[in-house]
């Protein structure tokens, strides 16, 4: 029998037909929607008189535009209020399950899917959001789509897509203390480039990914798109199954045993072929911080900001642009760069383990005067668990604002925005120009604990030096 990797197995299983242009008509097992990219899609269906084909396969939540500092409707932002009401209406009319703000299950779509057990191995998963690759942590093939594709999914439950090559990325050895999944994925993107994964699905493997928790795997898969890959995944294993067991939408009883057997079969076969294999040593990875205007412009917290004169011609022009925008000087240490805002949250690092790790270190510390620091749980479920554990009080006592669930300052489609050229230490996934709401606002990406270290120091700092407790 021909040995296959997981991507090939899942793709072949969901192949409805091969098209003349070389694309595959792919059946999508799970469709996730939110308030920003779905209204136009529903409108296009109405114009054509088309129903939602399989409403039981689509699930909705609100996350991008929902305010994190308001509890009741109507919201002060009329656009947010209108978009949420529109999604509510569309779900009611189409029979789609909606994790509304009153449900206790609302949150960022890429946090809600896994915690509800909607994300399962061997699935094809699509959502009108670029960071849908997050769900690949479960051995699914998950990809972001545009609004017209959201329409196609609602109408047919299929998409026309081109097959991808598969690159296996192994990280072997043991990570140093104070190095997290965020550092690992930033290191990978730094080394391979923001376009290095174009045309590829990334299979993450090796000692480090096998040792990672499911939430750590989600952090890494989340940022696959930042490295140019359309898909990122980890083969399912016992950790995957343990995480999913007893989740609300996970199989139950005898169906569970059958599901685990099926899920296991999707893992890449021993000795299967890949289009490319790249290996990294875990010991080479340190706490990592971005200095530029894309996630690949990153360095260790121990390093100095690059000098464009020492870079290749292809990198130098981008570096000059980035340093000008970020108002940074080449050749100076990244450590010690003053910050104005600290943000812990997003679909990359707004899960309960992220909050637990930071809370375990910051007790007794205080946010530096003049720094605005906020913590935004990734979902209402995460918030509930954190509050039951008293994590909210630890953050509040340290000087952080404790907010409601949502995307918040990751992309600032809500009131959580930078002002003027404020510099934000952020646990989110993108540091593009204007990403956090101000056309001159500046973003430095890092792990949640590094964000906390910056908040307490008032500047970029090495969390290993700050938290010695």
C-alpha cells in the first residue's frame, strides 16, 4: 500500500472530484463563521434564493468586532452592534448554531472550535479568517477563506482548491527554560521567511512538538499563515484524544472508540514521502521578539536590532522601511526598548494555559507606571475557568485590566486600539503597519510571559531575568 502523509490522506478522503484546471473540489466537514466575513456571504445567498446546504456543519460566534469592555447591548459602536445583530438573524433563519454573547460559550472562533470539540482529527475545516490553520493542531486540514468562498461553503459545503506540497518541519531536542511555543514558531518563521511556506502545508514534528500540549501546538499552527503556508498541522496522538474526550461536540460512548480508531488512521505513515524536510535544534531557540513590520523580522531578546548594511539586498530595503516605521536604531539591543501598551490575548495566546503561566509568575509584581496593560481571555469558557482559579485577581492586582472575551487589540476592529505611535508588546500574531488600530502604531510580537515582563519593566525585557521566583 502506498504510504501517505496526513495532508494527502485528509485531502483524498474529502475529494469530491478533480477539476479540469487542476484544482480539487473539496468537501469541507466543518465551517466556522463570525460576524465580519459572513454578512455579505449570506446576502449573496439571498440574492440567488439559495438556502444553507448543511447548517448542522456550520457554527458561529462573535469575536472580531465585539467590544471587550462592554457587557450589555446595544453596544456604543453602532457598526459592532449592527454586525452582531445581523449574524444573529442569519443564524436564526438558517438553523446555524450560534455561540452568542449570552451563551457562555462565545469567544474567538479558533479558541471556541477546539474547546467545544468541534475541531477533530481528519477533518477539513474552513473559516473566513486567515488564522484557521490553528485547528491543524488536531490533525485537521484547516484553512482560511475569503467572503466569496464563505458563500460557496454555505451553499454547497465544498470549495475548489489547489493541492499543496507538504514540508515536514522537525524541532528536536529540549527547549531551554523560559522558551515557549510562541518563540518556536517565531524562530521558524524568522529562519524560513514570511513567504517560505508559499504553496506548502507545514507538518510540525519532532521532540518539541510531540512534547507540546495541545494548546502549545495550537499556538504554533496558528501562525503557519505568517510563514506563507496555507496549512499547518501536527499528527494526532494520545494527547489529541485526551483533550477532545468529553468535549461538548466530541463523539460519545461507542462512537468515541470508533472515532479514535478512525482519527489514528489519519496520522502520517512511517516512511511516507514529503516534498521537503527541514530540521531545527530546540537549544538554538531563545525568547524571541519581532523588531519590524512582519513576523519574520524577529530576533532573540539577547540580540541587537539588525543593521540593513549587513543584510542581503533583498532584506535590506524591507529592514530600512521597518526601522523607519518602528523608530528603532540598527545595532542597538532590542532589550530596553520602551513600551506604552502590553496586550495578552488573541487566538495565538489567549488560552487558559497562557494565562496560567503568566499568573504563576507575576504575583507580587506591578505593571510599570505609564504602561497600559490588558488581558483578554480567548473565550468565555477560558474566562470562567480563569476566574474560578482566581487568575483574574492576580492580573488585576498586578495592574492589568481584565477584559471580556474577543479578538480585542490583535486587529483593533473594536475599541481596543493603539493611539498615535504607541509601541505595544503583544502576544498576538501580526505586527503589520497599523495592525493594532493606529496608522502609526507599533507592534512587537512575543510570548505572553515576555509581554508581562515588558509590562512590569516598561520596556522589552528578558522574562528569565525578570521572573526569578
